[in-house]
C-alpha cells in the first residue's frame, strides 16, 4: 500500500519503529566493495587494499571528484544510516537523479517498501532478442548504457495542466526527450548523446505487452516509437539505429520533471539575452527569463526543458542543447552537496523520483536503482560529455536524419567504449606480439552476427568466412550455427598469449586492430561476423571518418560537464 505524501510532516521523517533494518532490505555496506579486480584493472587504486574501496569513499574507481562515486509542433528549420555515511549514500543517489532527471531519475536510500510500489515497470525490449550484450573486457568490466526518455503524455489532470493540449488527452504519448547515457566499463567517464525527436528512423516491428497488438516495421520520426507498445519499442529502435546494446531504460512525464525539480530546489541556467518563448501563433513553451543566470524549478524547469521557439534556430537542435546545459548544471550542484543536507528534503526527492518513473523490468526496485547510482557516481564531472547526434536536414527540410559518416562514427565510439571527450588515456605503443600457433592448428569458431531486427540475418555468412579462412591457411576454423546480433565484426580471445594469433587472424581478413578484443568470458577464439560485413568474403573498407577516431566529431557539438559559463543563445525573434 502506498504511503501518503511526507511533505510538511516532520514527524513522518523519523524511522518507523517497525521498519526493517538495512540488511533485511539488502542495503549492505559491502554491496559496492571491489569485487576482486586485479591491481592492473582500469581505475583500481592501491588505497582500496585487498577488500576493495571502503564505503566511506577512501578509494574509488576513476579519479573522483571530491566526494567520490558520483511541443511545439513539427521540426522545420527556423536500519537508518549513520549520520556521515548515510548522508553520503543519499548524495550518491541524488547524483543519480541529476544524471537522469531529464529523461528519467533514480531513487533514494530509504527503507519504506512503498517506494518500490511507486515504480512503474515495462518490458525492456519489444522487438525480439535484438543485440547481444557485449562480452566483458579482460578485467571482467562492462560498459553501461541507459536510455533516458521524457514522455509528453497527457494521461493525468496535472500532466494536462502542465503540457496543455487538452485535445491530446487520449493520444498515446510521444518520446519527446531521448538521450542515451553511456558509462565506460572502468567507470572513468560518461557520454550522453541526444537524438532530435523528429529524426526519421526505421522503427522495428514491436508487440504491445498489454494488448499484444503487433505494430509493423515502419519509417517515422523516432519520437513515435513510444506509441508502438511503449518504451521497449523506443529502446529497440535505438539499438537498431546505433548498434549499441542498451541495458536499461527510464522514462519520466511532465509532472515528474516538475516534482523532482521542486524537491531539488532549482537548477541554474543561463540565457545570453532576454527570452520569451511565445508568439501570436501560439508557439512556445511560455518560458520568460531576463538575460543572465536564473535558478529554474517547478513549471519553469519544465518550460526550459521544452523550449524550442526562442533558442538558437527554433528547432529541436537548440532544445537538446538546453537540456544538456540543464543536466550538466544539476550534476555540478549535486556534486557540491547543494540541497543534500536535509533528510526530509531528500525523502521528498525519493518520493517524487519513484512516482515519476517508468523503468524496465530488470531495474524494478529501489535497491537496483541505488546500485545504478553508485556506478554513476564514480564518474567525475570533468569526464561527463554531452553531444547531439550529428544530423542533417532532409531535402525538403521537413525532418532531420543522421549525418552520413559522422553519426555512425559517434555511435562506433560508444560501441567500442571510447570516451567522446577524446581524453581517454593513450596506451603506450608496444610491438604487436607474434603468433604462437601455426595457422593450420589455430582453433577459431566463426559465428554469424548479422541477425538484424530490421533487416534479418544473412544466411550462410559464417560458412562463407570459414571457407575464406581455410583458403588463407586457417584450416582448423569451424562454425557455430547459432545466430547472434552485433553491429561490428570482432575477434575475441581469453588469454593474453593468444593476442598475437588474434591480430594475425584479423590482419589476414583485413579487419582493424580495434576488432581484436580480450574478454574474460571468452572460452576460446571466436570470430563474429557483424552487420558491418553482410556480404562478400572481403571485409569492406570503412570510411575515413569512421576509422581511427578518438573523440566525437565537431558536428556532435560536445558540451563538457564542468562548463559553468555556457549560456543558451536566444533567437532575436523571441527576445524582449
């Protein structure tokens, strides 16, 4: 049974006498201790010792940052925690909120069971199995990808009041805010990429989990994917577009943004001129600000996040940039500890967050959200980068589309777990190890990974490449008849001693060195033929823009998490 609001009743903020203690609910101080990673694992610090980082934050992954683990129409151009440690845990979770606030949010470190009931759950993907989750790296670490969605649903009185358009009360919601948050395997950096809501994409066939209605594959604006059964279809659409396996989604509606902004206490944003997002035709969010910096909250925070008319060229491109600034500002505030000292206020934040959220069914408890928060908090603000998918207008300028070359180059960086800020530590070049096994004795399994949700598999790919390998002298190569799905062709191996053999194999096939990966879960050497090699026996040459990139292209318009001087450029038509 859900508990009534705790706002304004200080007595309710005390721990209930019958409340279960921390360990009963799975809140364990050792929950986030280092899980036996070797000293040479990325991000490992000697101070962690044999038992891993302490819960007090004396050692952590990454270089840390102080306190440690961290519609307007169509798109046309123009047990109670100890005082010190408990509050720190609450800060961790609030930082999760900061990162997810625009498209979703985390939850608080609370013992009241009704918080779990607040969460709405939905299936992760509605388009079949989709992409295979990438194998962990040599240290057993895996990147984390979360799809953040903002819904424009008018399915409640409050949402109608906030979003307007009463005539749309019965319309299925659109996903008007979409961001993919990528956290590196070693948790040293985080990249967030937005896609403009009117980007024309292929939406795969999806099945509504409630009505069982099947929505056929179609080409449409990406925000419409939410209407094809729910957020699981939007996730499937993103996976098909980007080739990136997405672990989770989080979705929040209008009222959720307002409630959470109120609970946090406002977010500083800046405009370079007076702005009023309103005109005689009824366009605009209603945002009205004078030149300079303002702390927005409540309805004004929602207006900021929805403003298109008034920023830059009055398109979703400007709106996405404004959302990036808002998120960055919130992260900076919470990293400094702003508004995080009052347990009652933090409880309000947890209440607002859980009531606002729809999450995938593998992220369905407060504990799991807390785990997520601890992961995100390892990332220092200076390694947070936000970008917009490189795009271009359609010939008639009625919608946008991914920019050839640049868009896939950006997606490829994330698929390869490369930071978009270009600040990954450069590894010292070392001579490639020599092969240790004769070609004819090297056991390598070839598998067909072309099983695209949209295009389907290319039959016989494993056999074609196995025959090619045999012709190159790799006569011990065999095939795995099971189909899988991945964007890029890869050669994986388990032991460092096999690297020379894997590199020689890749070179023989014309694959780049980046395709060769050591994995702790590999059982031998395996060549998976990805969707980048759907035909022929020769690996296709990649474009220069996709090859060897170590940061996001300029067209992605990157914004760093520590940029506190950024101001939105106001369109003169909407200034006063």
